[in-house]
C-alpha cells in the first residue's frame, strides 16, 4: 500500500515537472516564433516582394521550435552561466553573446541546407546567406544578440527574484507591494539563516 502511494506520488511529481517544462518550452517557442516571423516579414519587405514568402515563415516556425529546445537544453547544461554571480547585466549580455552565436550558426546551417534541397550547390547556398556578405551574417548575429536581451533579462530577473514573483509583477497576481513585501521577507529569512 505504501509502495503504491509512493509510486502515485512519483507519477504526480513527474507529471507536474513535465507540465512545468512544457509551459517553459511553450513560452520560449512563442517568443522566438514571433521574433523569427517578424524577421521574415522584414526580409520580405526588404526584398520588395509583392507577396509574403511562406517558405520563410515555415522556417520561422521550425527555427522557433528548434531554437526553443536548444535554449532549454543550453539552460539545463548551464551554457552561459559563467557570470551568474555578477550583477545581472553580465550574465544577460554573456548569454546573449553565446546564444546569438549559436543562433547564427543554426541560421547558416538552415539556409545552406535549404539551398542544397532547392538544387543549389553547397557553395552557392552558403554564399547567399546574409546578402552574400560577411556584413550580412554579422548583422544577423547582431540582430539575434539584441533580440535576446529582453528574453535573457527576464529569465535572469526571474532567477533572482523567483519566477512566480516576476509573473505576479507582470500579470498582476497580487499587488506590487505584496510581491515586494514577500521578497523582502524572503531576503530577511535568508540573512537570518546565514
């Protein structure tokens, strides 16, 4: 009987963890999908096309899905945690640097792969990335860096004050004063424990 209760509790905990991880993944996916979709629309406008490039929007969804998983795996592996004990600006900017380089790498691979699937040679596909210039590739990386700043700023802030407190501040669950009081009480308890 006790074993069944333990197994039932473990199953409930596992379901709870899976649900929490799914919610985290979904939030990252939606954020990245919006970013990539906006970039696709921007690219369409820049190319002065008269219609939307649905292939680019398909890649926006695929990129968001893949990179959301990469972000969560990188988070799990503590990729970019080098400055986590420094003021928030350092871990935020460092993670943006690491993950924008990773995103740029994925972008290069994705564009090269889609070019090869489209019948182009590997060198032709690679040369078309970023408007055929190194500056184009660097600009993609710079865009990724800047786009990731609010993402990692919120993630790091949530890590510092707690995800529930951050969610309460932004979504209005409780007043700001209540969240601030809970936070100051928490810090007071931590100091007493030390």
